[in-house]
C-alpha cells in the first residue's frame, strides 16, 4: 500500500510538470496558504457495510505549483455490517482454536447488529484545469489515515469489538467539477473511489466552499 501511495503522488506531481514543461523547482510548499474551506455531503457504497452518507470538510491551501492544488480533508461515515459479512465474521470466529476447544458455535444472529464507522484525516492533491465555460475541473489522489471503529450491544467490551477496530492508511482517486457560483463562493461535485485494506467503496460528493478574497478558482499557478 505504501509503495502504491508514494507512486501515485509522485506521478501526480510529474504530470503537470510535463504538461507545462516545468521542472520540480516550480513546486514549492512556500506557495501554499489557506485559501478557503468547504463542506460536502456524499454517499458511498462500501463492500462490507450498507450504503451510507458521508460528511467531509475540505481546506483549500492553494497551489503547490503549476496545476497542483493541495486540500487537506477530514471525513466521517458510519453504517451497519451486511448480513453476508456478519456470517463471514461468525465463520472466522468459529475457527479460533480457543472457541473450537470450548465447542462454541457462533452464528450471525449471535453477533446481533454490528456497526462500523470511519474517521479519516488526509490530503488531496488535485491536478486542475479549466474549460471554456469557466468550469474548473480536476483529477487527483488522496492519501489518508483511517480510524475504523466497530461496535454493537452484543460485542461491546469483547475481543470481537477489538478485532473490528483498526487504524490504517488509505488511497483514493477522484475527479470533479467546480464552479464559482458567486464571488468567494464555489460549488463542486466529485466522484471518488477509496481503497483500504479492510474496505473499499465508490462514492459521490457535492459541496460548497467559501473562499478568502480574492477568489481565483480558474488560476492554476502557485503563489497568487
């Protein structure tokens, strides 16, 4: 996972440099500054839990260099395990030597309702360009740290609950459209696919961002 993350970020940084015949000297963290904040609502379809809403906050730090925008993010979602996943979890628990020796049989019904939630903190790197209609478009990657938490009345304070808790790195790919609806107000929509070791999901997001003056959504050069 770490190799894929590093490779994706490096590729994203190199592509704009090739397109604009720039070298790496054009990319400098000193170009970054707080430009605005956005809030968005989304919906995701995870492979292990039921489809659920997702809520995010996105900070706009401006441009690291030509075409590359940096945006830290924090997101949250919570949902219930699918029945098939509960059955799979029960089967795995039955295979534990300590339970086999005790002759314990576990079914999905024994586990009750099990919920899973995720709080993630990460950074988006967007490669940005504009269209003749002054719609800003972007594609990019996100690298994030995800804190997954499992809970349920039946599994509370048990080793099963501990098994569902983890902190792991994640990688996401996204593409979106952004439009300056009014001075210092942008609206955006985005498609995103997120990969973790324990779960993966496509998703869609819509949101709005309030920018500090002057709002320059169409500019792609750092330092302005």
